[in-house]
C-alpha cells in the first residue's frame, strides 16, 4: 500500500514576477515501510520536493496523495495534525534547544500532540533509548557532540511514532564515523520498526543504505532504481 503518491508534481517560484521552475511533472509512489533516498546536485529540486512531501510548502501543479487522500482535500488544521502526528523531521542543522536537556528536546513535539501529558516522559525516554543515548538523557544539548545531537534529533522525530520520517542531509554536518552511526540508526528504524523513511542526500555512500534511489536533475526524475548492493549494518547502536 502506498503512503505517498505524487502525479506530475510541479513547483514554480514567483519572485516579484520572475518565475523559476523547481519541479517539472514529477511522478512516483512510495510504499508504507519503504526506505527511499532522493539524490541530485544543488538546484535539482530535491529540497523543494522534501518541503512539499513534508507539507512545509505547497505545490503549483499536479497532485499529492498521502494515505490515499489528496492533500488538497485536507483543511489547514488537518494538515498541521498530519505533519505533527504522522511525520517526523530530521534536519542537517539539528535544530535543538541548546540549553534544554536531551529529554526536554525530545519531548517538544508532544507539546502540540494529543498525547496525554502523563505519557510524555515515558514516550520521550523510549525514543532516547531507541537511539542509544540513555546515558545522555539529562545532558544539555549544547554539551553533546555533533553525532549525538543528530541522534537526539532522530529521537525527537521518532517520539510521536510517525508513519514517515523525513531526513534532510542528516549526515551533512558530521564526520564519517558519526555519520555512519546516524544513518545506521535511521536504517534500523526502517527495518525493525517499520517507519517509512525519505532521505535527502548528496552522498552515494549514504544513499546506499536505502532500498531505492530517486535521482533528480533540473527538477525532473533522471532515474528511479532499486539499490543493487544495499548497505546493511546491525552495529548502529554501539556506544
């Protein structure tokens, strides 16, 4: 069953009358539980596509179905609910509160959810444990390494048990060893917990942890192929 389906998706930016085509008739499906990497050079449209799929931006042509329902059929309140409850986001820059603890950062999405407050602590702790950072639970985010910060960001994305995790260049600010740990954790969330993962990356090595790679060029799909020799590693949670 498809969780995401886009048909002839288009995006045109209009800056004071100057129009720029960012996406041209992009079409693909993503099944529930699939791990898909989206690649392409700077300006290819991959970040624009992620913004649209994550309901952070609108499209100007074509259609986008999430859970078999056209996004245009949702009202703004429903869109906000889907984004908070069914989608989790991991960004290159972490976006953590530096003076808040790991646990407090992970709790943040719960403030805007329908989860009863009495369950926040348990859910946040479970998410932190899932990324192997229980020994940093009460540490302020500013004291963590880059790799640890990204793992906190993953836990925060995970806390509402979303259907889809969007990861935008999650290893971009990390050294190779920390980046490998992070991408292995993301892969494990997909393989063992069944989360659909959509990964934006410019690194072929990182993309090969996915099952499938969609390559964009100048706003169009250049190729959409299964990964022949997928990278698999169960050692992601070692400390």
